C-alpha cells in the first residue's frame, strides 16, 4: 500500500478475488455517476476494469475519512486523481 494525500492506493492483487469483483461491480453499476461503463454487460464491464487495473491504467484508492474505496484513473504526471474526482472517470 502506498499512502497519498487523497487516500491510500491499494494494489488490486492484495484483495481477494471476491472483494475485487465486488468493488468493481459496485463501481460499474454506481448510479448517478458517469463512469463510462454502460454499453456492455455487467461481466464485460467488470472484466474491462480488471484489465485496466492489471495494466495500471486505473488505481484503487481507499479514503480513510469516508471509509470508502474508489477506482480512479492513473494520470502520468501526478500518479492519480483524488477520490472526490471519481465521477469524471471515462473509459
């Protein structure tokens, strides 16, 4: 785990398969957000996010203040965006 200002980055392979699947499923089905995961089936979207995690395109960030985990895009210059910016994620 790596500690950052906005939260703690959790490596996807540190989670159980069940926990990872649940987190990704919640993310891609989250209502009221524009995650960009609406065209495929639930399983297709979950697999897409898993591939993005494995490639390092997105990160799992845990926010201790809200006790929530979010999936956020990794940005080349600053590492990642904060948890508050999760609504702007696009595939």
